[in-house]
């Protein structure tokens, strides 16, 4: 054997990361959850297609809503709902992305290689996230073009909202992966969806002037600003007056949560004992 | 130079003590059989060396590095007791990724993969998905990935588990070939005859402690088989045998 063994080069963490992230992407793609995420993206697109094709007027509490107002609201409402739906889908795929190799034991042979747990974890996160963002991003791009072509919505806010979606998906995926190490998938998914809803309700209610106290206020003030950042990104569609300093702080908080959630995931995996 | 070292290592799982102040030093180039009843701590010892679990007390080193350092696993091959792979990958895809992770790429990677596929008798099944393989074939895949790059250190946990007689013979040949090339082997096994054939040192663990260790010739009494010695040592309790009283665990496999 040794006489035929060819020369090899040393392994670099960045190369190991690329190899493992590609494997994680393919692994997610081949799984049933990969199909589920693609289905979610398709469903979201059909929803946008149907809604942007609607004609006529809206009636709210027996009164016809001003057509101009309902037309302006369509973009952010549709895009916002679709983004949140796809965020939940990214949580779905992430809830399986690390828990499965841990549960079936296949993680052991990867970690028996000269690969750090940090590299392995970030590669799994990136691979599953790439699938979620590919499917979700595709649906959002198509939604943006439908809104633009049929209703005249500008594309720029959709681009900003797409970037916020990607950052939010990174946060949701990392937190879902972390939770999946300690809880069954169904529980993980339920908690993730509930948590997204709570955060978004708190964010939106706060933007419309509501005030809270206790843990709900803390969630709004210090939690990941999934709803706030998304609404700020789409502000170009509704002419929402914004304070540039406030926008910068919200986006900074979103980025900080990306780092924090990834760090929490890495820390959890580093502490994990593979028995 | 020491390949594997456990220095006064204890490992507790909850209230259960899997290893109790174990000292073990395996010099480079030796082939050590790790023996003991179920629950004696053999697999725990291997998992400590791979960094899968952390010691409750004591220190672990692989070629002088802590297992938390990925460089401690450079040039190390591992065959687990129950090989588990991503089930949707084909054998070739799996080997390609493992080869990539130890630094092979391009033609060198293809060459190395082909060599290991031929060696382990998997060449004609390289395109099959790992998820559909039998236990014996999975064990062959485990050997194929462990032997990639002709690693200097091999950790084998029940390497013949699930193999048919031909597979056992093949596995023995792979292990003996590695030994002849001067590789360091740590083989955990219940199959004492295989250990007797493939290893030159043995360490017998009992209830988390080293009951006996040393070169085969020193552990066995005159005319005694390894099985007889094993029964004598395990039934007699740690350190009960005069044969083993003089064997320091820290000298162990040295």
C-alpha cells in the first residue's frame, strides 16, 4: 500500500470547510426536508402569483378600503408574509442539519479527521443555510418581479428585504440547530416558529406605537429584530419615515445576532460529548 | 515517542465510572490490543483519544497534542465499533470526501481512492449508496476510509465485528500489513485470537482500571493462550495475578 500512496498536501481549515459545507448542502438537498423546503418556496410563489393577480376592491368591517392604500400595502404584506414563511422553512431544514449526523453517529467519522468542531459546525450551518437561502431567495426574487411587473413596486426595497431575509435565516438556522441538539425535531420546529411569531409581533406592534413590559419588552428591545429589520428594508414601498441612526442600530443588532447565534451553536457543539 | 497517552485519566458518565485513573502510554510503532469485558472502558478510552469525550480528570495526548487540537488527528485512521455514514452518499463520494479532508485532491485523490477500493474489495460497489449496505460491507467501507493515506496511527474499535470469515481474514491482513509497515495500532476487541495474531502488546481493562498490560510474552504464562490469561486476569481482579503485579500501567504498552 505505502509504495503506491501518492503525495498529499496538508489540510487547511478553509478547504475542510468548503468540502464539508458542500457535503452538508448535498445532504440537505437529498433529504425529505430539502424537498419540503423547495415545496414551501413553490407554495409561497403560488401565493404571491394569486395575490398579485387579484382585481377589485377590499372590504374591511363593511367599508371599502381606499384602493390606493390597499395597493401600497400589498407589497410589504405579501413580501413580509412570504419572508416569514420561508424563515420558518429555514428553521425546518436546520432542525435536521446537525441533529441527524449526531443521532445516527456519522458525525464521529468526520470529527476523527483533522477537522475542528468549529469548522465542522460552521460548515454544516453554511450547507443547510445555502439550501434554505437558495430556495427562499429564488422564491423572493420571483415574488419581487411579480410585484414589480404587475403592481409597479420598485425592486430596491425587495433587494434590501432579501438581504434581511438571508441574515434572519442565518440567525433562525443557527438557533434551530442549537436547540435541535437538546430537543426532538418536532419540539425544535414548534419552538422556532413560535419564537419567530413572538419576535415579529413584538417588533411590529412596537413600530405601531405599542409599549410592553417584562420579557416581551426585553424580546423586542434586545432580541433579533427580524420584524423591524424587514419592515425597515421595505420602507421604500410605504414611504415610512425613518431615522437613519435607528435603522443603522437595528441592522447592527441583526448582524450582532448572526454572530451571537453562530457562536452559541459552535459553543454547544464544542461541549457536546459523542458517546 | 509516545503515540497515545492517557495520564491518570478518569471518566465518569453521570455517576458511573467508565475509567478510573488509567495510565497508558503507547509508543509509536507498537501494536496494542485493548481487551476487557463489556463496559470495561475500552471504547471510552478510544473516544478520549479521538476527543469525542473529555476526561473527568487527567490528561490525554496523541503524539503530544491534546485531542482538542485537530492536528492530533493528522495521519490517524479510525474504524468505529458501529460504522455510521451519511446514508445517501455513495462509497466513492464518501471516500472522496474523507480523502479531501486528509489533504488529497485531483489525480492523487482518485489514485488513492481506487487503491483503497481495490484493497478492501469494494471496487465493483463504489457507486452504491452507503445506506443500503450490509453490516459486513459497512465494516469494509470503514476500513477503506481509515486506511486512506496509509495513516501512521490506527484506532480500531472491534474491527472484525459483523465480518464474515473471509472478511475477518481480510481485516487481519490489513491490520498485519499496517503493522509490518511500522504503523501504531490500538485495537479494541473481544476476539482474543485475532488480537493474539495481530498485536505484540496487550492491555486488559477491567471495571475501568488496567488489570494487566505489557508485551504478550510477559502477560501470558508459559504455554498459556491469551484467552486463558484473559480469564485468569479478569476473574482474578485487577492486580491479583502475580504475573501482573510487576506490570506498571504507565509502562503498560511501552
